[in-house]
């Protein structure tokens, strides 16, 4: 019974940490030059 409670606690803490990291992740996009915050630029000229 104790082992089951410990495992349930570990699973619950793992789920909580995943949810917390998903809510605090930066919002943006990634292209060939890296990660950018904000909306994706439309019609960027090629170099």
C-alpha cells in the first residue's frame, strides 16, 4: 500500500510539472534562424 501511494505521488508530481511547464513556455515560432517570440512574420524576404 505504501509503495502504491509513493508511486501515485511521483506520477502526480510529474503530471503537475508537465502542466506547469506547458503554461509557462514562451509563445513563438521557430524557423531556420532560430526561435522567435511573437507571431510568425509573413512575407519575409529571402537573403
